[in-house]
């Protein structure tokens, strides 16, 4: 009897996996055969030498004859969109069918998951509308001095490291990670952190913890993206991560200090306090960063929700900004002509405005092209993901993307595709000076209503 039960259970499991891994075949899509049991993540899990983004890039490269390709993320069917115009259409004009990311969010039981990146539907739309004034030109201009102070500390640190006559090798990525961490600590959280003189400070230690490439981190990240229900169970069981709790503690202490001593500071925390206490973030035409409580205060804007937004800006900002700056320096160092042009661009803007300022940075047009080319060749996020929220007939096809299907767009693949960017591996900022480049294929900050809300701040920090 026991043997029959074992046979029945094994047969049921086998049937289940055969059914899962025949999804794309049953629906008539071109597809990559599944690698049991991890699907396209097999090289990530088995070798630990390849990232998820690069594993998906390999699929992109293997399937050049198709606009879309079915694949499996472990046992979950997902659709890889290879065609740049179709991908952009899904993110823009067909946004109604792809308005969610389909990843873990449980803001009721886990308020720190309520970052704008994760929220769905109307909740996302409402918060996005309220946060939009945080990243206008006027707000960034107001934060500029804070950002500039950090850059001056970096220059002082560099001058102290360089010998007078001989050369010295410096790890540029580490330099820019430190720079990005201090900018975020200051302009986002309102903290006075100097990681150049104190490399063991708690904020910098936390960044190492968040960015640690451990089995636990990869496992939890995989659950958040592909199995949100499983992540909810982990949270309910108390299997939490230390970083969000630490961030919440910092935010609570800073808010209490500001409210007790009537401190007003030009940073992102101040703007979120303003939103909580007045019901809105002032526009550029409105003077002042004050957050005095009014009758329009938002009870729903809790300390946890504020901390969730700041933690999101922290996680999304420090690694991408540091990598973009480091790769730009790397590419310019390899090309003396481009480096000289970039230096001329900076010097002309400084001569025109008299000093480094928000306006002089805006006038560094060639530097803009360099940042664009860096984010093309080395996108901060290797993939974009969405979830189909309404059945979507594929254009010029009889195929239908079913509601609930994960959508994957390989930015690394599209940005390095010779079809869209000739001689794609060559670093050429001038390609964006020409109006004939394929704009649909350039999406380093996402596209459409859910594009990166902080992209202007990210570019400012990098420049």
C-alpha cells in the first residue's frame, strides 16, 4: 500500500512538472526548452558564476529570429520580449495591460515593502502622483549644495591619496560607491556621513550588507520576484532582513529630532515630511521646504511608508550611480579623444557660469552624451520586468499573452543588439547626437508611466 502511495505521489509530481514545462508549447509560442528544475536560472543556481540578467541575455542571443520567446523561471512560464518597439509599446501605449511589476508587496503586514517600485494599481498611481514633485528641477536645484559638498569631500580624499610625482593605482568603483553612499545618506536621509574619512561607519556597513551576493540574498530576491506568496509566508514567520529595520530606525530618529527642534533641511526626507504633514509636496513655484502640520495632513503617510520610499531610493540609487560613474571614467580613460572632449565640455561650462552649479552641470552637453552611452552599454538594471494585468493580443499575431504572465525585457540584450545600435560594443557618445538612433531601443530608466521616478537625480549625481 505504501509503495502505491509513493508511486502515485511521484507520478503526480512528474505530471505536474510536465504540465508546467509544456505551457509555451501548448499555447503555440516559440520557446526555450526547460532545464529542470531551475529553467533559465539553471546556470545561476548551479555555477553561481552568472547573474540572472546575464542568463536571460544568453537566451536573448540564442533566439534572434523571434520577437518574443517563452521561457521558464524555475517552473513559472515567463515571456521574453526581444523586439524593442514591442517592448516599448507594452511599457507606454499598452500600459493598461502591463501596469504592475508582479513582485512581492504586502504593505499591511510588511510596511517596508510599500516602496513605489513595488506597489500595484491604484495604490501605485496615487503615490506616484504625490511623489512626482520631489524630483523637479527646482527641488534638485535646492539639493545641489548638499550633493556638491559630498563631491568636494571626494576630491579632497583623492588629493590626499595621490602622490606628488609617481603614479598610484586607485579602485575607482570603490571610490564612487563611497561617493554615492554619502550622497544618499545626505540628500535622501538627511544624515551627515563622511565615509571617506570614516570607512567603518554604520551606513556604509549597511550598504555592504544590502549588496552582499549570498545564497540567502539571491533566494529571497528570487522569491520576491517569482513567488511573492512564499515571501509573504517568510515575513509572517518573522524571517526578516536587518537592513529595512535599521533604515526604519534611522528615519524615525531623524523625524523625531527634526520635529522636536523645528529643523528644516533640503533633502528627500524633508519633502516626504511635507507630504505627510500638509497633504502635498510644494511645487517649484512655491517657496519653502517647511513641513508644519496642517488640516490636510495624511494619516496614511506613516513613518514606515516614508522609510519604505527612502530605503527604495537607497537600494536603487547607490549601486547604479556608482557603476555608471565608474564605467564612464573607464571608457573615457581608454579613449584620449573622448576624454579631451569631455574635459573641454566641463571647462567651457565652468567658464560660462563661473563655478560648478546646477546650471553649469546642465550645460555639459557632451557629458550628457557620455552618460547616455554608458547607460546603454552598461545598463544599471540588466532587465525590466512587468506582469500582464489584462489579456493582451500580440500585434500581427494570433497569440495572446494571458493575464498573470511575467514579462521580461533584456535591456542588456536590446542595448547591445547590432540591429538597434551598430557596432554596439564600441563606446560612442556621438551616436546619441544623431537623431536617427532608435529611441525605442534605449530604455535604461524604464519607459512609460512606471519609468524611474528619480532618473533626473541619478543623472545629476553621476555628472
